[in-house]
C-alpha cells in the first residue's frame, strides 16, 4: 500500500478572491452618498437648535450682532428667565396640564380600544368609523359653543379645567392607535384568561396591558407632547387669567416683554423645549417600537 504524500499547498484554503477595483469604488461612492445625505439631514434639524442654544448664552449686546459664538458664555441668562415673575407658575401649569391630561387620556382610552379590538358586537365597525371620523373635525369648528358652555354654564373660564376634564372621556387618536396594536395580540391569550375565570377587566389589566406597554408608552408620549406644546387651548380658555397660563402661551408674553433681549427669549425657549427633549431621549425606544407595531395589522 503506497502512501500518498500531500503537498502543503493542497491543504491550504484557497485565497479569497480580490474585489475588483470598480466594485470597491462603487461601494465607497454608495457609502459616501448615503452618509452625506444622513449628515445633511441631521444638520438640517440640529443647526436651528444649536443656534437657539448659542444665542441664549450671549450677552445683551452680542445677541444683536452677527456673532455666532458667545464670548463669554452668559449662563446667568437662565437664572434671569427663571426669576421672571410668573415663569415658574407657567411651568407648574404646563406640568399639571401635561401630566393630568396624559393620565386621563390613556386611562379613559384603553377600555374603549380594548372593546373595539376584542369584543364582537353589532355595530363594532360603525363605532370605529365614528371614532375615526371625530379626528377629521377641527377643534376650531366647536370652539365657540364649547367656550360658551364652560364659561357661562360651569364658570370655568380662566382656568385649565376646560382643557383637562374632556380628556377623561377618551381621545380619538389615542383610541385608534391602541386599537390597532391590540388587534395584533392573539385572541388565544384573552380566551385562556377567560377560561381560567378572569373577567374582562382582570383580563385587560393582567393579560392585555402588559403586552401592550409599547403602544401605551407611544400614545402617552404623543399626548404629553400635545399638552405641553398646546397653544390654542390655553389661549382660548386661560388668556384672561395670567395665573393659569402655560409655558407655550406665556412664552409669547415673555417675547413681547423682551423684544430686544433675544438672548433671554432664546433661553426661555430652551427651557420650554428641554422637558420634551429629555422625555423623548429616555423614551425614544418605546416610542418608536409602539408607533411601528401599531401599523402592523388593522
């Protein structure tokens, strides 16, 4: 029996084929084009924010010049804004409006969305169509009769209650998004809970809600941002009472009182934007996941 001698070269793996220069050049050009568009889009959104931040740190005289970089950095501008009479009150009102409005909207919308997604009853699709149809009605259409109702019948003009109380009765956009997500939850989970003796409320709280956390987080953020940035509502119901102003409405008054102090106006603008940016930064994963999943099925 003859031994077969194997040459060292035959045991080595074949060298990987080199990428042709034309292919490499095309890949580099593609990478550059994609990232250049991404960088351009990022700068488009970031530069206005940077401009506001840098202007808020300038002195009174420098803010009126063409200078783009503060020298020196005047951090005391933010102290001056906070010490402005009424600013802390506007901050408190915005926080109360946003937090209460968000909680009431989410708590009142979840049962409606659950019923539209999991209950089988006559007129279910018609009910969903009516909910969606309310989103097509601009608030300006009903603002006059609603104002007369809150001002003349309940005497709540000059407060934020006309904006907070209606949120305890659900919101069409929130109901629609939650319903779209709950439809994607298999019925086997709710059926198994009912077989184990759970009622509908317990099924909702113990089975459905833990699985719907991304959607709940997304609609809660939507509602928080809406309440925090709302200008139309406080202008209609709270304009006559400065103690009930929110930051969005009070900022207009602040800008009018500091027409030439652009540094203070920009500092106030940064303080108004800061909570929204911070909340979105920490909750962006749940927000994106919830918005994405609400459109999977419906």
